[in-house]
C-alpha cells in the first residue's frame, strides 16, 4: 500500500465528497468509486504532471482526501506501514531524524506551509518536501548532530549557508571552542551543494538556536577619563 492510501486509512478513511461513479482515478490510476476532480482541485491547479491520466475526470477517495485535507499542507506528518498517521512539530521532526529513516516510515514536511500538496507524492523511506524526496542515511544523522552543536553556539540559519563561520559570531566565542566548531562546520560541507537536506535540517532544529550574550568589552582608559569629566 502506498503512503497516501495508508495515511487515508490511518485517518479513518474519511469521505470528502460522495462518489458519483466508478472508474479509474486520474491521479493514481486505481479503480473504484470516483469523485469529480472539479470538486477536489481548483481550476488554477497546475500539478497534473504526476497524475496517471489527467484526461480522466475523477479521483478516488484517498486522492481526494489528500488534496482536500488542509493539515497535510500546513503541518509535518509521519506515516508508517503499521497504520500510523501523526502530526509533528518541527522539534518532533528533528527527533525522528536522529536515526536513519527506515523503509517502513515516511515523513511529509511542508517547509513552506500551504504552498504545495506533498502527501500525494510521498514515498516510503523518504522525507517529502517541496519538489524533493530525500533519503536520510547515517551520514545525514551525523551531520544533523553537528548542525545542532553549531546552532547551540548561536549561529543562525543564514550564517549556516556560508562556507565558513562568520567572524562576527566566531569572535564572541572562547578560542578553545574553535577546533570543534570548525570540524562541525566542515562536516556540513556536503549539504552546501545539497541544499534541500540543509533546509530540512534547519527547519528541524529551529529550537536549537540560542544566541549567547556577547561578552562585555572592556572600557579603554580614555573612555573612563571622559566619563570622569562629565
């Protein structure tokens, strides 16, 4: 059973619209009761490139639900072959990414909520984001751990796209932190050319960012003298 159909069953096989006839689904090609496609997607819908036969005029109940269930576009979800459908916060997504993604799980993560329908194309053993289906291997788990350590030092999302730690932030840290930080930064290098993985990791570690307060700078003797003359 594919991810979408499993998610639909896990949700209780909800009805979106009453089926009007029997036939083959325009999106997935499955045979059975169909709902008019015009009741499911709008006239401005353009995502037909992944449909089995856009010329058909009906879609099956699971496909109709995938397009008409707003939470699937707004919130991350976990689907399992055991029949689980669970909405996830970004922090919970990060927890699931602390181990390699197995073939019996699928993650649907809208990095830009509401922009696209992701559930219809979700695949087992993959993280589905906008326009990409990402594997999540042991090496990605290690990079995520490195990214967490860097984030906890106060480096924000934009900084992490740079080839090296920005000096404005690096200068605030004790020198003894530099070797470990630079090693973690180098570990993230493969994600510089694989931005979907980096974007997913940044989304899943948003709670790890905590910019430490800058150390107070010592006053110069001249500034103290000026203060005394006031």
